C-alpha cells in the first residue's frame, strides 16, 4: 500500500472523516477515504497536531512537511474561511478534517462546506465513523425520526428543563433525541438524566464507539441508570419514550 | 484477501452497513465491516435478494448457501423479531443488513437492535455509508443541530404545510431539517419545496451519494431551484434558514 503511486484527485472539497477512537484507521475508514488522505496536498483541519498524527497513522510514508495545512476551529473568524478554498479555485483538491469523526457534523467544518457551496464548488463527502450515527444504529431507538441537539446546558436547572423538553418531544411522535457531553461530565449527565426523566423513558448511553475494547452501547429505562458511573470516554446519549 | 482464514467473530448483534450506490463495496466499507461480512454465519436482512447479491460483491468466494438468513422488513410482525436472535443466545454472532446504508436508521433494523438491548445482548454498530450523514456533511448546513424527518406527506397541501413547519423550526434556532423522497417523485418534491419555501431559505439536494459518477450535492436558495429537474436517483433533501 505504501509503495503505491499516488494519483491526483479531482478538484473538489473533500469532507474527510478521521477516527473517533484509538482503532487502527485502516479498520474504520473505507479504502476510498484512505486513498484520498494519501493523495490530497492541501488540508483544512480543526486541530493541526491531531490531523498530522492521524495522517501518519494512516500511512507512515506520508511526507507531512510537503503538505499545506490551514486551521479552522471555533476561534477562526468567518471572514478567513473563504481564503482556505484558494487551492481549489486553482483546480487542486482540498481536504477538510475535523478533530474526530465526520467533518461538518458537530464541528466548524460546515462553514467551509457552506463557503464552497456558495461559490458553486464541488463538495464530496466521504464515509467514516460518526459517533452520532453509530450510537443511533445500535440503540434500537427510532431511526425514522430523530434529532441531534449538540450539548445540553451545564446549569443544573436548565439541563433538567432541556431533558424534559426532549422527553416531551419524544412523547408526541416517538422521535429519538441525541445529545453529547464532555467526557469528564458523563457521570453527572447520567445522574441528571436518570433523575429528570420519567422512569420508563428509554436512555441509551454509547461510549468509546469503534474502540475494539472499551466500546459499549446500552439502552435501559432511565430509572435503571440511577447510581451508575460512566468512564471519561467520548459518549453519546439518546432518549426516547417507549 | 479471499484466501484469508476466517475467524469466528465475538457473539454480538452486528449492525452491518451495505452500499448505497453501485460503488465497489471495498471502496465504501472499512476493513472491519468487510471482514465481519465474510465471517458471520447468521444474517437478518431487510431484503433477501439484495443481501445475497451484496455479500457476493464483497467476496465472490463466500458460500452463500452455508449461511442462514431471516427476513425483517416492514411487513414482519413484531412478535417474530425476538426469535431472530436465537443464534446469538447460543453464543453465535448475528449480522443485521438493511437494503441500503446503515441498518437501524430509516429502516426496520431498529426493532432487532431494540430486542437485543431489552435482553442485555451486546449490539455492535459498524461504520458505513449513510446518505443522511453524507448529505449533511457536504451541504454546509448546521451539523450542530439537525433533525431527520423521514418522508414528508405525499398530499400536496399537507406537504406544503410540512415544508413550512420545518422552515419555521429552522427560523427559531437555525437547525437543519433533513427528509427523503422516493426517487420517482424527486422532481415533484423539488418543485413543491421551491414554491413553498421562502426564496432565501437554503435547500440542499444530495443525489446518488457515493456513486463515483452520478453523485451531486448542491445547496442553493430555494428560489434558485425553480424549474430544475432531478434524476430518479436516491436523494436526500435538507432545508435551513440562512
């Protein structure tokens, strides 16, 4: 694989997924994404260090110093985004990589895709791991109607209200409602949810997805989660009325 | 690859993605999913013919007749679902495959995952192509807050109301709203949306995702879509207020 001659990819903004655990990238990314990661010369990345490390893990023979990197994170002024498409305007492929998972979903990559769409430039999404989608697949919850809400409020009272609002939405149409939390607050969130929700509301906790050892996806009535502790691993929560 | 000795996968219900276009499965599925497709002996599938054909496309050397298949589709009585986990209760891996894309999302596979979760059986989701997620990634729309609504009503007046309801939801919090349509109604849906929505509401049309030739993801103000025709290919629509 490493001796392969690289081709020049067609000009487009490629939305390139990266891993969401310590799993070998070659286990969780399809060949088309791995090939583009080797061939693209211009990257826009959410975090420079993790992007360079990920490229090296995909293919140790990649010459990182020959590549160009621009950083797009939550501190980047929106007015800087359009210039990151300069190589593409000259006919060269640009790859967008977020810190974990699929760019454009729960990260600033969407701003770059929006800029490309406004100019009528081609945007190509690549298949890769998404903790939101993987959690939903294994939860057994409603995949016909669902919503992703990002982070819920940290304030205790506001969080309780938010959880009950989602529960009410689900009561109406059995939709499932997905949210995330920063890993060190996982156990607090679980305690808050098991208290705030009705005892029979289903609560899915999906932790360390794609990790060959630590991955766990469990759906239980909210009351059954009382007193449980969660590891400080990336976690997705989903609730649904039964 | 085809001469490789198969291992016995750990007992679990594996949610196995399949392709969503004519692309080579080895281009769009990661190695871990491809390996499990070769190793699992018991499958639950949404459509028997397409599942068998997909397995053959993944690996021509697979002996299809040595495998067991149960069918789970929208006509399957819910009372029949639990028995499909019988091999897993005896310690053997079961693989769930839907007709296209990721099982459990917009298909009946969620019922099988729910049955496994109720019994405390392990459920493992595998990475693969999801038209919903791929469309969102490339749309440039809000990936921090989004909802999937499945199919909108076919009746003209009800559909117009549904489109305007989604537009109003997006007006409130800039969330993006995703829906699908059966391919032969794509152009009708596009005409309805470009009429019903406000002219500056963004409308993304994502067609033939992962198809190396026919794929297209375009986001334009609703008014700009007026008079456009769409091919009869699987299509995802997303709307968002600017």
